[in-house]
């Protein structure tokens, strides 16, 4: 009788302990993450689509946010303008309450030098870049033998490199079946003056649409994007992973060098084509 009671008591104790462990696993754990001072983020990628005037351009200002925040804070009331090499100033006016600063009379010129100025909270940020040309997308090819397995749909678009200068390109694929665009950068070191191509091999199906975009970029922006893409590709995906060193762009705080902004000021001529998978 005593043995039976002991067995029952032991079973009850083990059951209670197990339930407590299971219940404790369902508790929400709040991790106290260190929060740095918000930094200004300047999204100033000006693109001149071939065949357009390129007069309307937008610059987005925001700040970094905490890990648990759901919204990206926009920056309002800043002064934003661009000055070209001839001293002509183009003012970017905020659409009230959005953090989007718009210019409707911008004049894009190939290889012209432009200087961006952003004034926010008594801090003056500047960056200088040239507008880089891009060749025309010549044609698109599709085949069924792409990817690592050799049975994915592959799409290629071809363009002619200018052999007289060193060129750097930003490639952008926007597929209807993907949440985010696929981005890559390439230079012409091994293709100087030859026809080049970019390709996408993905889980594509007949009827899917893709927007193919080719951008001319500077060597500085090429190096910047190479670092960013390398970091994105090597990330383990853990929110508690130690981040690599901050990648600074070409935007400099002239008031306080250490209070730098994130982002990059670049100007690109762009060619775009839409394609539907057959």
C-alpha cells in the first residue's frame, strides 16, 4: 500500500513539474535591447528613365527606429536642395507630413556634378555625385535550363558596354511572384566593350511578370552596394546577432562629422523593360 501511494505521489509531482515547464515556455520574454540615438536616413536615389524628362525627383527622409517599433519615423520640416555644377539650385519641397521631398523642375545631365544639401535639426549634411549614363537594354531571352538544378526558368537581358570608359551597373529585377526586388551590381572589368547580360533564375511560372531595370552607377556607389549585398547575403537571420560595422555612404555631416547620416546620394540614367514569362 505504501509503495502504491509513493508511486502515485511521484507521478503527481512529475506531472505538476512538467505542466509548470510547459506553462513557463509560453511566457513572453522581453529582451532589454540597447537603443541608440536615432540617426537621419537619407534615401536620395535619383533616376532618369530613358525617354523621359526626369524633371520630377523625390528624396525621402526618415530616422532609424527601435527593434520593437512597427513604423519608420519620417522627418518633417527639413530643408533639401541640390545644386548642379553650373550653380543652379533645385529645391525639394516636402509633401506635408510624409517625409517625401519633391522637386518638379530638376534638370538631369549626363556626367554633370550635383551636390545634395540637407539641413535638419541645425545639422548640415552634404554629398556630391555625378549622373551616370547607361546603355539601352537590347533584348531579352528566356530558357528552361536555369538555376542550380538546371530545370528553372531563366530570364536574361542583354546590353552593350561602352569600351571607352570603365562602367558600373546596378541590376534590379522586380518579379510579380516575389515580395522584394532582386538587386545586384556588376562592373565591366572582364567585359570591356563587349555585350553584357544579367539574368534571373527563380521559381518563375508562365504568366508571371518581371520588370527588368539597368542603372548606370559610379564606382563609389558600386563599392558601397557590394558591401551591403555581402552583409545581406552572409546574415544568419538572428535578431540578436552582432551586427557588422555600420556601412557609411557618401553623405557627410558638415556640422558634426561624428553625427553621420545613413544612406547614399546617387544619380543614375535608367533603362527599364517589362517582360511576361511565356
